C-alpha cells in the first residue's frame, strides 16, 4: 500500500531525525552489537519501519555477511533507503506496506526503531506478535521509540526536554514547537511499563532496557 504522508516521510528525514534523537549513530551501533549476540554469520534480519534506510545502511556496513528484509508503508521513504544503501542493496529486499507485507521468515533477528509510537496500543500489540511469528526461537528483537509518563504534567515536561534538545542541535524553533504540538496531540505514546508489558504479551522474554534519552527508550528482548 502506498502512503507518502505518514509521519517522518519526505525529504530531509535523515537530517531531521539526527537532530531529534540523541546519539543516533551510537544507537545504530548498539543495535548491531545487541543483534550480533545471537544473529549468526549469514543471518537474516527483519527491519520494521525501514524507510530512509539509516539503520539498514549502518547494519549492512557493520555486518557484511547478514541479509536484510525491510518493510515500510511509504514508497518515498523506501526510495530514499535504496539510494542510501547503494551497493549494499545486493543483500537487502525492501517491501512496501505494514508488518503483514514482510516475509514470513524465519528470521534470526529483527529491529523496529522509531516506529511503534505511531501505532495505537492494539495495533502495536498485533505488530509485535506478527514480528514474533517471523522470528526463530531465541532470536533478538530490538525496539526503540517514544515512551514516557503520560500524565499531562509529565508529558509536557518530557516533550519540552526533547524539543530543547532538538533546538540545541540547530532545529528551527518554529519546527520544534510544531513538532511538540503534533506529538502531544497525535502520538499514542505508552509508558515504559506498558511497552514492556506488550513485549511480554507478544511472547518476548529477557526484556532489557538498553537506551534511554529524554522521551526515547530502547529495549532488547528475546523470542521465547
């Protein structure tokens, strides 16, 4: 299904997200190291929310024996991924659509970065379950997205901190203000405890928090 209007789609995505997410390059390196604890040589990795190709490019460069399938609903973002990956596309297959458009696997590992916070709780739970169905037992899943307290006071505090970080990285103030308002109104954010509960409900164990940066949290978990 083609959808070029989803959040994050469009030119300038890579620059924008690098200003918004603290330590993005280091995050991608950590994701690779966590996957490499269990993904073998020649392993297959599923990347959910692959548009733009940032994590795909980082992982393909660091682990030249791995093969990747990336899924994303935006044709525009997938085109950006193809351009970014260049020769590494020889080890990557891209699929336009949501999680059901991804191959059945089985995969040796999976990632889902900066994606789940766009999904309402029920769809987020279903997406995690489908990812789990595509993983081998013992395979790692690395997730990272907005996750923070959702009371009005706490939400305002943490969103303001994240906006201040983006502004300190050179994002124009008008853009940080509009982004802050959009996130508050439209993102179905859950708390860290709720996110961990969804992972458990979807059949994942050994759930470890490895990344926490203002509004962003990241976990590594294992398919039971």
